[in-house]
């Protein structure tokens, strides 16, 4: 693993994307538009690629199958100069896949078959290798498409060696408060924030209240993304009191919302790792995520640093 790089431990999936006029009803056969598209994805790999394209030095830990998809997924990371030393090949499970139904307005419905991803960390030799690499990392980025017990163990391990943890709680899961207290930055969308807090998040004001409540658990920074309305960030000020920052999203033409959240996570991580203040880091992440939804595909649609900066308003 590269010294001082951001370590992502997470999923690698091959996205199988089909355009549909609507989501089919139970028992219905629906004709899709065009041909099936195969695009490298997975929350972990998407976030790693987003960071690399935004100028971050990145290493990836994960698991693929001994199938053509596995080789393609790792090769795609190599294209972005991502260190893959901590990605292993599972001798039994196949590579993870995601089945994505893409609607005309750019929204989607996704079903994930985790495959080898659900064995990450269950091989003690592999877990030990990831743990051994942690002290060299600038930060550890985690999501919930690998086993929960692996996520929990890695949070504990990173905390012990004082490596900041960025946790994207997606898909939604509940974690004990004592585990969350060891997370430096918690990133959730409205659904995930509602699930974790037990309070419904429907408005920006709701997000500010819930983020403040979650930050009160002992988490340094909590971020709730709001899709086309932007994002809310709550952190501690110098007096250790909650400080709330809101960033609106620019108006854009939606093409494909797949991996917009992953792009946001990657951008926020890079900005914070570079020492950017909360306002600038949140702005950068919101504009990066907004730019992603104007493009088709998960990793193939990730913007570069220059493109994000060029998308800022000129005034």
C-alpha cells in the first residue's frame, strides 16, 4: 500500500445497466431500451475512483471472484493508478454484481448480489493484511456493502492507531453508539439518516436537526446529503459546540444518478484530507456529486478535479 494514501475498504461490483421506461410490476415482462451496459461499480470502488480522479492518492482493499468480472474490476482501478495490493481473489464466490434499472429521468432502482464482497474480512489473513496497512493510511473510508462485523472491526482498528475513519452508512444499517463514536466523519442520505436516528428527514431543517443529534453521539462531523437540494454538515466549533453548514446544489440536467453519493463521499474525503475547511469541503463535494449526475455510468461518469472547479459559479 502507498504510504500516506487514503485506504478504501469496500465493495467492487460489475454494474449491469438497462434503460427502462418504468420499473416493471410483479409478474410483468418489460422491454428495455437499447442493449445491456456493463460498467465497473461497487460503492467502495466507486469512491476510490472518485478520489483518484479528484487528485487523491488511493489504495483499495476488497475481494473479487476468479471470473472475468473480477479481472475487469481490478484493471479499471489500475487505470486510475489505485493501489490494489489489498484486493484478493476469492476461490469460491463470484465477483459482486449490481442490476441497475435506469429510468428516463435519470433515477434508478438497484439490486446488488454481493458475492465475494460479503467475504471481505472473514479471511483472517486478509483482515490482518488490511490492519497492518492501516498505520500508513491518511484516512480509512468504509461503506456497508461488506460484512458489518468487518466494518466494525476496521473502525476499531483504525481508531487504535489514530487513523481518521470516514463511514458512508450505505446501505442503511444500525451501528452501536460506541462504534459510531470512533468515526471521524459519518455520511448518510435522508433515508439512512432516518433509519439511524429514528427521526424522519424530509426537509433541510429536518436534516440539520438530525445531523446535530447524531453529532451529539460523539462523532466529529456528520453529513446528510439531500439529493438535488444539496447537503448539510454539522461539526464542532472551537468551543466544541455544534456548527451547521449548508450547501445548496447547482441546477443541472440529470442523466444518471448512479454513484452520485459515492462521488460526493470521494470528493468530501479528498477535500478534508487536504485540510480544507468545512464550508469549502462541502461545496466541493456537492458540486462534484452534481456533476456526476450529468453523466452516464458509475466510475465512467466520475469528474476530474479540473472539471469540478470549472463548474463553480464564476461570480
